[in-house]
C-alpha cells in the first residue's frame, strides 16, 4: 500500500527523525515547545510501547501510509503489549490504546511533520516569495477565530507566524499560501496588519497548571513546528561545528546569526520577559524557551587568558536579559566574534569567567564568557562600556601580562 504514495520530502523526514523519544503519562507533562522537540504519547509511562508507536508513526510519515493501514497494522502489536482499552489508575478509568487515540496520534504527527517541512521550504524561497497568506480551512465546521484569520497577509518572518502557523488545533485544516509582493499588495489594508494577540487562560485539570494560550488555538498547538525543527537542527549543527577550523566555524556561525533560528532564540520573536520572574513562578513553557541555546560566535584557541576553543552559545534567557537590560539589537551579537578575534584586553577573573574588551567603530564593548561544568562555552554578558572603563581593562590586561 505504501508504494502507492510518494515518499515524504526530506525536510519532513528530518523533522521527525530529530525528535527524541520520551515516555509520559499526560500529554501536558511537556511544554508545547518540548512536544515538538520530542516524540511522546500520553499514558505510555510504564508500558513497553513507545518504540512500537514511534516506528509505526515514522512509517506513516515517511511512506505516507494511509490511516487505515496504520491502524490495522498497529492494533495487534499494542494489544500484545497490553496497551489497549481502559484501566483504573488512581481511582479513575484511564483510556490507553483506542481507535480514537490512534487517529489522534496519526493526525497530530502527520500534520506537525508536514507543517515543519513546509516551513523549511518557505524559508528557502522567502527571498522571492516573502509573504504568507492565511487561507480558509477545508473543514466543514470551522472555528470562528480561524475564519477570522483568513486573508491575513504578513511577511514570512513576522512573529505572528510563530504562534499562528497552522495547524492551530486538533483536526485544524487551515493552511497558508506563500506569495510575492505584488500578490500581497492586493490584500485589503486591514488584512496586512498583524492581528492583536488575545489570549485565554487555560487550566490543565490534571496537574492544576495554568498558562495563557492565544485565543482560538488549542493548548499545545501554540507553536510553529517548523521553527522548532530549526532549533533541533541547530542543536545538531553545534556538534558538527566543533570539528571545523576556527575560520570556517566563524563563517558558518555568521551565516547562522542571519538566519531564522538565531532570530527565534535571540530576537523579538522569542523574547522573554525581563526581569525574568522567580523560578517558582515560571511556567514550563517559559522554562523551555529560557533554556534554548544557539551558537553566537567561534572562540579561537589563542592562549591561557582566552575562552576555550569551540562554539560560544547564548541561552534564550541571557539573550532576553541582554536586550532588555542593555538595549541590544539582534545584529549587535555580531560584535562577540570581533571581540573574540581582536580583543584589546583579555582577562580571566577569579570566578573563571573571561572578559574581552575592544574599541569597535568608535564604541567600547565588553563581553563576558563563561564555561559550564559540562564544558559548554556561553556568552554571559555583552554591553557597551565607557572609555574610562575600557582604558582600565586594557591597563589591567597589560599588568597581568607583564606580571
């Protein structure tokens, strides 16, 4: 049967294969962003079924296996592993495998993978087709909010698509069309304005956790799986970057800083509140966004008073802090590479952090680099300093060298 269907595009397959496997009991055990980073099925904790489910779903994604074949081949395997029907847990009846759940698993993974693949192709062609237009759902029972978005025409990299790129809920059949400037100009003026973001407070009845979700989007679907695919790709690229020479690595990271992944982690599209709320008040989704990492520069191996060679990364939380506290723009992060290569002062403090200072285009900059216990090299701070502060750091660096 699979032979009757074309194999999925490589971007779709790559998205699925880059997601790790995670067992869980509730689908809300993971933040929406983490669902896109990992393959998980609720109520698999304690059962030897997650790999069986993943294998079947991957086959459905890659070979475009129809649901009926997916269902008929999987049910006997799940029954053999006793993951079928209902059980009692904690005094309540809980549904494990069922026809309804298989259809949900199939639909959610197929749609997410293909949305991620579509986003990858959109990124590749946005130079000559720079706009997306929200198109009408094919569903007979369309959500009123989704119908209200029909015709919205915004640039590909507009932050609105990070939360409203379809699917925007269970069984959502909305879609987007990538168009050029001329076609975008034909859209009514009110459709070329980003809609005001309205949110609803949603409470998970099982865990008691609450979170704000964009109005009209089902909880768990308020993230663009294509953007997440880019973040997963960036994690793999960090490993590959470590094997390159410093010159090649710095060029590759410069290209990365101009791309969508860096803008997502460090830019306004993924900006976090600053100051950040205390740890106990951070939602799981906020924690996931704060922990995101992306390469920012390449550190050369240039002596004992310099960061270790490799990839310097920045976390979502530190990016938000630097932009909120020091009013940096996303392009300002390119200064880090200049500091690493041409610093006028290189200092290592007692706490093990490196300070790099330099005058760049008439401005004075300071970067602070630290190494974590698991040997990750992170950009801890970047900001402008006064001429006097710069002179003091240069003088101290000279003293350290002469001493």
